[in-house]
């Protein structure tokens, strides 16, 4: 369930004259913008201005989105930000196709634009660190935390010398 924090009640603004504007300040520890996307420390400000076509939204939002390292699946905090500059049409039936609108019950929902923009800020391939060693395909151990004992598994070069020594040991009689 997406959070409603970004869904603004703008009825009072629609009743104002052209040019009237109002700033909305955001400072939220956690905002769920989609079932699988949570934004932490969402903050920023958006100014809504009454225009003949509806409401013009302008502002900036930033936060962090947690996603997974492509190799080892460890959580990474990705800083994200967006610069908003968008006309929300009102009444909604006056909007061109696919243009954002203020709903009939006078709500302006910033969630879709925030979700899209923040999703695009997350790189498709991203590593928790440039030399991430990934996970063992056999036992699933995170090789950044040390090698595992799987036979044939790719090992940290620092350990290969030691493993070589162990192999040369004669089997116990
Ligand atoms: Zn990693
Ligand atoms: Zn393993």
C-alpha cells in the first residue's frame, strides 16, 4: 500500500485566484511510494501555483532508496533526488491525454512522478563496493565476509596458498 503523504489536498488552492501559490514542505523518515519501493528521509519543498489550467507544481525532493547489490544482494542506500516542474490540470477532463491532473475530489498526487523519477535514479547494475566478490553459487555464502568450503568454488586469492598447503597434506593414516 503506497503512503498518502504525497497526496496533497489542494481544494483550498483551487478556490484561489490565478497566481496564488503555496509551498508544501516534506520531511518524512519513511515513505512508501510503491509496493516494492520505500524512500527514506524524504525531504524537500514543492510550490503549487494556481494557473488558468490547474496547478503548476515546482520544487525539489530528495531522499534515499534502498536496493540490492547486483552481486551479493546486500542492501545499498542509493541517494535519489528529483526536480519537479509539472502542470496538473483541473478540472481533470480538460487535460490533454496522459497529462497529470488534479483529481475530481481536489487531490494532487505526487506519488507517480516521485516513484518514476526515483526508480530511474537507481542504476540497473550497482555494486555495494567496486570489488564486491559476490555470493558462492553453491552455498550462498557472501564472499565479502570470507571464503567458504565448497569444492571447486572460486576462492579469494589470499586463501589459495593456504588451501594448496592443506591439499598437499597426506591423508590421515
Ligand atoms: Zn555486493
Ligand atoms: Zn560455498
